[in-house]
């Protein structure tokens, strides 16, 4: 398994994968040494992530190869269908996947998403609009949602 560590606005990102695709992208706080040389197999993912953070990219096209159960992969595939800049509640997302009663299982699979940002689990929120559950920390989830929807309500005074 090849690895690369890159600096992002959210800390250090670890990208893992091989010739079959990217298997994980995870966030770390500082402390990991940055990669001097990016393996060829990971270069496109690094470039696309940098473009995302620079505001030049809304989606990702590199090959994904996460490990998970069939149900987890179904949930992760469903996450890919949530448009950039949009959010869904866990309940709405469960309904989209075909079973409103599976909300806890969907939330669990969402929390096990190994492909930070690329499979946009940050776009799933609580029914009341709250930022619930994000493995990378709620501050990162808020940052990502603000990054994808930069329109701010302006004060009149």
C-alpha cells in the first residue's frame, strides 16, 4: 500500500492506495511528516484534493477502491450522489437508500467512510440542521460545508 502525506487547510491528509485506486484519505492534526515524493499512483488524488481546497474543483474523478461491507459500499455510493454544496439529513438519506428504518445502520456506515471529503459524508446532517457526527471532528465538517457553500448572510447593520 502506497502512502502520501499532504498539508491541507484541515491538517495533514494521509492518502493511501495502489494501482487499483485510492483506498483511504484521512485527516490528522499536525505531527505527520509531509511527503517529499508523491507516488505516481497517488498523484492524481493529491492534485484533485489540492484543486478542491483551492476552490477549483467540485467533484473527483480518480479511481476509488475502499474496503467495506456491501452495505457500507452502498451507503458510500449514495453519498457520492449528494451534490456539492447541498446537505441531506440522515433520515432523508436513509429514505433515498430505500429504508427509513435503517437510519442507525446508515449513520454507522457513514461514520466508517474511509475516503474523507471525496465520498462526502460531511454533507449528511441532523434532521434539525445540526452538525452531528463527523469522524474528523465537527470543526472540520463545518469548515467543509462552509467551503462548499460560501454564501454568507450579510448583516443589515
